[in-house]
C-alpha cells in the first residue's frame, strides 16, 4: 500500500470550506510537488495532514502507512514519521534549540521503542546534522527560531527534518523568502535526506525550488482540488503559462503566473 | 459594611509585645525613639484594608486576624545541609544566615570579605557601624506604610552592608532568612541596610526560605542607598513555607549614574506581598526591576513596584511575569512617577501573565503619573493562555500535549530568567522552573 493515500478530502477553517474533495497518492521514494495559486488550499492541505486543530476535516479519508491519519494526534503523526516544515516556523523564546531538538528526537525514539539519548550523544549527532544545512552550532544555544532571520528559520526546519528523519516530509512554501544561496542550501539538505523508503511533498507557489528539488510528480491544486497532475515538465509549463491555464482551462500568456 | 475601626482590634494585640520588646532591647536611644514613633504610627494607621488604593486587590485580614508571637531571641535548629536547596550550588559566596529572624553566626561565612566591605548583623552594627546604621529608617518611610511602621517598631535583626567607594565585590553576598518549625505562629521583622559607595558594585541576594510548613509572618524591610555610579544587583527569593505570610518592602535611593537591578521571585507563602520601590534621585540613574511569580493552590501573591523619576535623563525597565495555576491569585501594580523636572525620562514597563487554569486570577494595574512633557514612557500588560500555534508546533515534532504545555510554561518563565546576570542564580532558577513544569 502506498505511504500516503488521500481520498476526497474536505476541510474548512471556521465556516469557510477550503479543501473540496482532494485526492492524492504518494508512495515511498517519490517526490511530489503540489503547486497552486494563492488561496488554493496548499497550506491547508499541509496543516491538515500535520494535524493542526485549527482546521476541521469534514469529509474524505487519509491513510498514512496503512493507518487512519485522523485517528492520530499531531504528535502521533510525527512519531509515525510525518514531518511538516512550516511556512512560518513558530518562535519559542525561552527554549533552546538544542533542548527542543533533543526533546523531539527522544519523543520519537521512545515512540519507536528505542532508548533516549543523553545530551552528549545528541551533541555528536548534531555535529553531523548541522553541516547538512550549513548551520553553526551557536544556533543550538539560541531560543527556538527566536530572532532568527527568514533564512535561518527555514534552515532550522530542515535541520529538524534531518534530525527526525521522517518517512514523509511536507515542505510548506519552504522557498518563500529565501535568496538563491539559502534556497540552494535548503534544497541540498532535502536532497541528501532523500531515501528509497521516504517521500517528500513540496508545496510551493513557484517553480524555482523545483530546479533544485526535482519532483517525480507535479500536481496543480486550485479551488480545493487537484485539477491536473503530470511529470516535472508540468511545473515548467505552469511557470510559462500561469495557473489560469489550468484553473480556467484557458492559457493566458506567460505573465499570468508572476 | 466594614468600618475602619474594625482594624484597630488586631493592632491592640501588638501593644503588649511592643512594650516587652521595647524595654529589653539594647539599641541607641534614637532608635528607641524611632521604634516608639513607628509603633504609634502603626497603631494610628492600622492594617491596610482593600479601601486603601495600595492594597485594593489583596486583603490583609488573614494577617490581621492572627496573633503572632515576636521571635526576638535565638531559636530553632537548622543544619547547614538543610540550606543546600537554597544556596544555588555556590560554596564561595559571602553568606549570612538568619534563623527565625536572628543571626546565626555558626551557619554564616563572612571570612572572605574583601577589603572595603563591611557586613554585620544589625544587632552588632548598632555599636560597630554607627556611621552606617544611622541611615536606618531614613530611606524607607513608615509614615504611610503600616507594615514598614510595624517593622520599624519591632526590628531586631538583619544585615547591614557597606561597600566602600570604588570597591567591586566579586562574589555575591547571600542573606538567608530561614525558618524552621520553631517559627510556628511567630513573627519576624528583619531590617537590612545596603549602602554602596561611589562606583561600588555588589550582588546581594535575600532569600526567604523555610525548612517547615509552619504558619508565621515575615515582615521585612530592606533599605538601599546607592552613591554616584554604584551598581547593585539585588535579588529577592521569596520561597516561604506554604502557610506563611510574607510582607516585604525594599526601598532604594539612587544617586547620579547609579544602577539598581532588582529581580524578585515569589513562589512561596499563602499570602505574600513584595514592595519594591526606588527613587532615581540623580541624573543618569537607572532602575531595572524584573520579577517572576509562580503560584498554585490558594496562594495569593502581590507585587507592587514604584519607580520615582525625580531627576532628568534617567531610565527604568520593568518586566514582571506571572504563572498562575489552581485557584491562585496574583497581583501586579507598577507605579511610575515622573516629576516635572524629570525630562528625557525613558521608562518601559511590561507585565505578562500566563493562566494555567480557569480559576486562577490576575489583577494587573499599571499606574503611570507623568508630570514632565518630554518623556518616553510605555507600559503593556498581557494575560493569556498557552499559545496554540506554539503548542501545535511542538506537537508536530512528536512532543506530546502534556510535555509541550509544560515546556511552553517553562519557556514563558525562562524568558524573564534570561535577564538574570548572576549565572548561578539564573541557572538555579531555570533548573527550579524546569523541575516545576517539565
């Protein structure tokens, strides 16, 4: 069975329906890009999958590794191998990055029936992971995301991903606000973490990130549904023709997607 | 309806104690006169009621209704090991221990005081440091404050510190006021005096702690005088016994370019009140008043700060945080007065409270009275619960709900603990808070 099977998913925020029958299947070893215009429901999809209680699921089903995702709390999903790289990582003044990362790492190890690691063992692990996202160890002593630049926050998300080694990583607009160097570092980190037994969903508005993280499949999300799916060339086509080409069925020229 | 006269009954119960106390004390005659005057003032004022604006949110009747016995002789049996939880792991600090209100030389260590530093118990200081103790009662006025008057009437022991001009005391000075079971139903009125000379610097910690769960009253007054350019790091650790009452007033007078840096922790006691007052009485002086109160059960804890900007170009910074659980009740009242001549005053006050239960309560009252026109004064108060987005963020990393809530509660406190300059205290309080919530 595929790693993630989304069937006819419907979700809303407050009274506003956002996802209106979304279906998507992701298997191990695959990279999927979910693209779409602003307000199409991309971030909602990411938040719903991660279990944000602010979003209400009103229909459909999602199975993750054969289990009903909606039977699981957010932390259980993470423990089962789901990871969301936030579009807007949350600042937590007062908790050091090192403490947070180790706490998360140990919670996930515990859930897998593995022993917790002590701060020294964890420091060794971090030395290895920090290099992957070109981060300085001084970042570990700072409060989680607190006062981080946009680029530092995104790198910190990928650092967490590197430490937690998820089976399914969802990158929500990870490219937004990044200059080209930071984008490359983040993309390199993601590529290094790619394995035959894990999968990645890249949620993005722009094709730019997909030059670095090459998708196997590209899906266009609009009006709360996947309207079109294809290979990596679809992203280039979208860049060229704009989203209106898919969402209204009429090509409107190369400027529309900008 | 309660009439003010109702509070006179409790006051009368102090008369006998005062008569006895005032006859057997060997203090200078001016102190005896001050005690008498202070007691008369206390009798006239009575215990404050909630009609008193300064006590609007906190009723003193649980204190007024008790009859406390004055603990003015040495008593108790506290072993050094019992103090270990309160000493921040430091073995080389200058330490004065007071057991049930009286100086305990055998538990203290003043052997390594550097040159230029005089530190005595008040009883000795009356004769040994006459030029220093003549400031006692001159900084903290008992005219309008009943508890300060009560302290002045009954003061019997405490610490007297004098740091000479230009001397920086490298190691912190720890004043430990500890009670044991002997303190049950007793009252203590410690009086301390901290005087720093020009450009002197010191860190002084006052810890109010207990090895017991007895009910007693601590009513402390500490007077602080900072000469030009002096810096005092002043920590108050209120960790009294769970059933105890604690009222304390710290009052500082600051000369030009001095800096008073206060941190007040309140976790103990049934009903506690901490007054922290300072007057910026010289240009360029600054005050940093931070604090953290963490309450649970039925605890009531009240902080009142008062910063008087009496001269131009002074600054003040305040950050107080409260974490309230159970049916606890916290109060924060931050007064800032800016005199007409105090132009270019730069003041900022922040009070943030985290409510962990539906039944906990906070009263927060910023009180700015500004009579100068060219000033920058801001204040802000927030009351809230755990941030849901932060909670989800932690959960999305595999951290369960309970742990995530605790971690965020700790983080709320750690934010103000990070401001503590003395490393042992910062680390000690972070550890204590981590243990409490995580």
